[in-house]
C-alpha cells in the first residue's frame, strides 16, 4: 500500500483547510473514497517510501491490527490529533500516551461481532457435527457404512458452552448458541445484569472449566490477561473439551496448551485458535504439527461486511478532527 489521494475541497468545508490523514493499513475502498472527499489522504504502510514525511504532516492516522501506535510513533507525528483503529480492541494503541499528548482515539467496537459469532459457531458445528460428503458412486454396503460413520455422538443442544468473558462478542455468542439449545455458562470479572446475559449463567472459573464441553474465550488484551489460559486453568478442562480462542493471542499460554492437547488427544481434546502471538508465527510455534489443533490466520472477522464496517472508522476520525478544530 503506497498511494496518495488529492481531491478538491468539499464545498461544505471549503472555508477550512483540508486536514491530512495517514492511512497506514488497507481499508475498504468505499470508505477511503468517502474520506478522500473531505481530507487529503496518504496511504502508506510503515516502511514504505514517504511514510515518515506523511506521518510528520498528518493530523490523523488510521491503523488496523499490525501497526503499533506507541510513544515512538507519536513522537514522529507531532501534528497528530486523532488516531483511528479500524477494529474492535485497542491493544496496538497506547491509549495512555495518546491521552497525555492530547490525541483522541476512536475505533469501531461493534463492527465485527456478527462475523466472529459465525466463526465460533461454525467451528463448534465442524467439531461436533462433521458432515462427510460423497464424491463418487457407492456400493450399498459403502453407503450404509458412510451413514453409520456420520452419526454424531451428541447434538449441539446437548453440549455445555463455557464463555470466558461475556462482553459484546461473548454475549452475542451466548445468544446464538442459545438458539441451538446449548447450556450456557460464563465467567467474567464484571458484574453483568441478567438482561445482558442472553441466558448465560455466571459461575466460578473452576466450574466453568469443569463443566464446559466447549470453552470460547472472549477477553481483552490487557496486560493482566497475558498467559491467562495456562496449565493451571487447562487442568480443570474436560479431556474431551474443545477450546476456541478468537480474542487475543497473548491470552493463551501456547506451550501449556500444546502439552494439554498432547495429553488429551485420545480423549477428544482439541482446540481452534484464530489469534496468535506473534502473528504471523514462526516454525517454532508450539502448536504447529498437532493433529488436534486447528490454526487459522486471524480470520474470524473476515467478512466483507465486517471489514467495511470497521473501515467506516473514517467517519469517526473525520468527526473527531472537526471537533478538534
């Protein structure tokens, strides 16, 4: 990504100078075009030619997942007044330093909820209700054998879903899973009112782990959550449990999870991880090569609708710039 967009002033804002906005990671084209009608934009990734100069001149900067906005980055952008994150969490933005420098931070907290919920429920279905296809004509005996092999031991509604973190996405997962009749348990540090639980019942962390057939992790990336899901926690899980992490890679102790997966492979224990630390991971990633783990490349929110919704952070950036004038 390395291009600049210059446009004539929008008639509605012709009386004010056009602000400069640096887009450091790819956004939806429609959203970029909307912003380009109102501001002078530079689309340059860090390390690209002209990035440092564009950052020095920028009054706003928009990032997605992998560009970190820290003290060093902010010092290179002395004119920055707004930082926008096209996404939900703010783990890659030092919010405290931004506040200290008078830089407003905006993001799109609800933009990918539906997409992540679909991903989680899809993984549950794949794990507990696999659906073998037929790609050739079968003899009657083969047909009967295929039908017999496809019998799932349990229906989804007979499973207990444990949700670690009943925030925006966790509560939406509960609502969707409730439609299958799953038993819903959750653990969260916050006190959550009954009308916000979508049928999930609060329990202690040990009970959540002990009872869950599926553990879905939906906690944030605060420092205290690093390594939260470690050996001490995994030891409480059923040997046959399915663990799904779509929250943050840092939350799961990868070596500990690898050890748990090896120990419980015969019992049906398995995991799906969509987020990792680091991203992309290298050949030394402890979870590589395990038959009972599914690793996906941070795609839980990878729908066109979700990507576009996150890219509409450009509106928040524009409004914040207008308010700062």
